């Protein structure tokens, strides 16, 4: 998709704040600091529309971005951020769970993992959660620019094995630095948002 127009629509916490729109939605999930906001910015050719930060925990609400009047990207706060209280973590869980299990427009979740490391317990739980609810998943391994090319296959198999990756899902090596995987990601997303429109 060639993106010319992209804007933030709303930062939502509860369902009544979700945009009233039937447009398909693609949500981003992943550990704090893994590169969710950077992924959105890369796909829409913007530097910092989805706010990014070296500090984890930047994104705190469900941020809906309208893209080309064709879809919403939903930037979701990251998990695994240590400096978060139990109460906040519970609120986070409820916010994500409500959104993922109730939003009819949700076509797929882009589940981001850090390409450098074996997926964390929370990464595995997130993937299992999405599979349990039958949500199509696009697994994106970020920061691939930090791994030498000769090790890409090894890292791919470590990630797939730990996640018990379903071969029906899409797996993409990605970098918001080099833009590697950008076209592949758009292709996967476009397929998901078109699938039931035929
Ligand atoms: N080298 C490299 N750095 C990246 C990449 N993607 C993100 N980063 C950096 O990682 C940091 C976190 O990126 P964000 O996009 O803010 O991460 P996030 O997942 O949105 O984080 P939260 O909003 O805290 O959940 C920033 O300093 C980014 O510049 C990548 O592909 N390669
Ligand atoms: Mg973010």
C-alpha cells in the first residue's frame, strides 16, 4: 500500500472510546521496546507519528491510526515492562483482552518479537492467546539489522520453535532501520484486510 495519509484518531482505553467505524483493524502486540510504534511509522513512511522512545512503556493506551481511509493500525502498550505495578498490569491485561476478544473489525495481530533473543514467556503467552481466539497472526522479528545475515536462519528457527509457530501464520524478518520486510509486511496485512471482503 502506498501511504499518503495517516493520522491518529483516538487514544482509547475502554470500548466506548473505540472509533465508530467498520474499517478493518490490524493491532500490534509485543514486549515494551520491541519496536511496535517504529513498525507503524516504517509502514506509513513517517518518522514519529506513532510516538517511539528509548524508554520502555511509551505507549500506554490503545492508539488508533487511520491509514488511507482504508484501515486502522492499533498501537497497543507493550508488556514485560518491569516498572509497572500489579494493578496497572491487571488493567493492561483487561484492556488488551477486551479489545482482542470483542473487536469484530480486528483482522489480524502483528506479534512482534526481538529477533536477537529467544521469545520470552510473555511472547509465548501472547502468541498462544491469539491462537486460542483464532486471530490470524503475523509474527514480525524486529531489529534484524542488529544480526549478521549469516545468523538469520538460526534466529528464525529458535523463534519459531519457542513459539510453536503455526506454519499457516506469516513470519517476517524486519528492521525499521533498514526497512527490510516492509513490503512483505504490507503484503501480509493487505491480504488479511481483504480476505473476507470478496
Ligand atoms: N536497530 C533497531 N532499532 C529499533 C528497531 N525498531 C525499533 N528500534 C528502537 O527501539 C526503541 C523502541 O522502539 P518503539 O517503537 O518505541 O518500541 P515500542 O514497542 O513501541 O515500545 P512501547 O511503546 O514502550 O511498548 C527505539 O529506540 C527504536 O528506535 C529496529 O528495527 N532496529
Ligand atoms: Mg510504542
